[in-house]
């Protein structure tokens, strides 16, 4: 199932009598509608890093704090996450109309989605339909699925899977400065971060600049470039400037630089992401 009804449903509820409402107020109303109809529902399973040995019986559990809004689980999408942390939408292996009271556990046959390769790491996106409001989507924690053959090759692949992906630390890329790019000392330059829609990262809180000695490969923190609490959007931009670096007598020659970005996922897991090396002249 493709993303569709969340913003539309919320707008339908409120926009008819608010044609000229300000953008900020409209967003507040959308957020309030989302909280009303999507609050109190969660995914209790799969748990982080859980391993399923049968791809035809992968369970997902949806929980709910009951209220007056009738809810139905009507779809489960699956994403495969490769070794580089790149998520890929595969399809919707489960469709139905399961009335959600306080808990629903569904068995999903992920082989119904095309392009499933095993073993691999996956995540679910669960669709919950509200009869009187916008649909809700829930992201599961990352889990693993094997073919069930338990060959030595398969078990080796399973054991070598990235634990950072298990924790939801993927889908974030520092795109600028680009690999090998030269920026000027004492001049502002952009730091740009791109987020994949499937990423679990919800907030950024710190950005540090590091220098690495190209001869010794020893990294040194140079400065804190940004600190705060920024809700993650598709793009995040910071302007930075390097005046001087301790011990950097050669004005950047013999050194490369990189950024470390820190953030937190929707499941409160701390994450770190690193830029490509670049140069400051």
C-alpha cells in the first residue's frame, strides 16, 4: 500500500470552514487529528533484531488503548534493508480487515511480496484504518528472516548483519560536503543531510566536525558545529565555518575532515552517522 490518506483525511475534517487559515494553524489541526485518531496504537512485535525461521509465518502484533474511534488493520507493507542501510519497498504481503480492539496478532507470509531474498533484514509498515478519520501508519522495529535451512552460509550471513540496522540507524546520508569536495576556510559552507522516508530517525541533536591526519589516520574533534533538537524532515541544512584548527599549521594540507551527526530513532535508540571525507583549504 502506498502512502495516501493521512494528510487528506485530516484536511477533510478541518479545512471546509477554514479556507484561509494560516499554515501553522492548519498544521496544528492536522497534528491534533493525527493524535486523536492515531494515538494509543503501537507495534509490540516484531521486537528489535528478532529472527524468524519461517518466511511464511512472520508475526506482527498491533496493540491499542481502546477509545470511541473504531479501527481496522487493513494492510501490512514490507521493506527490505540492504547491508548499506538502504530500505527498499517490496509490496503488501498481507491485506484484510481485522477489527482492532486491544490487540491483533497477524501471521504474514512475506514470500507473497516480490523480490524477497533470504536471509535479510526487514521492517513492516502497518496500516490502521479509522472509520471516522485519517488512516494511521506504524513502523515496526527491524527484524530478520531466514529461509529455515540453517546452512552454514546462511548462519554466517545472519551473524554478520549490521546491528546498527537492527537498532533503526539507517536511511540518513550527509550529502554535503560531497566526497573529496574542497571548501574554503573562514567562509560559510553548507552541511546538508538527507533522510529516506523509511528511516526510523526522528530527531537530530548534535553535529561535530572532525579532522583526520592523512598520515597517521588519527581523528581529532575540531568543533561542535550545531546542537539542539530538530525534528527530522526530508532535508536538514546547517551553515558552518572553520576559522582555525589546533595544530593545523599547514592550513588543511595533509588533513581531511568529516562530520559526525547524532540523532534518536522513534524507538529512542541513539544513532551516529558520518559524512564522506572532504578538504578545507
